[in-house]
C-alpha cells in the first residue's frame, strides 16, 4: 500500500498543489521590524500604526502582528504577511 501512496504524492507534486492541499502545514515566517524599543508601549504604538495606516499609504496590512521581548528586556515588533 505504501508504494501507491508514494505514487499519488508524486502526482500531486507534479500538479503543483499547495502544501495545505497536500495535508502539510506551512511554516510561519516572521518578518522583524528593524528597531528595538525600550518600552512595550512604544512597540505597541508601532504595531498599531502598522495595523491602521495601511489605507493611507496603499499597502496591504500584515495578517498578524506581534510584540516580543528580547533577553535584554527591549521590545520589538514582528509580523506575517501570508
């Protein structure tokens, strides 16, 4: 039975189906904002601006935005487009 499964998977790969359609999860790739901030409030302001200003500048809004803390205690913003 396993050879039949491999044959079916090979057909799907040739057909160019997406990872989700093949039953595999796509790994999330975070994009990090180029600056760290001293307070969580400052990082939160940048994150909120990224969420709300998309219509002003004409670009897509990121799908997910997150504030993270480094080991040194600084805060940063990271986001995902897809």
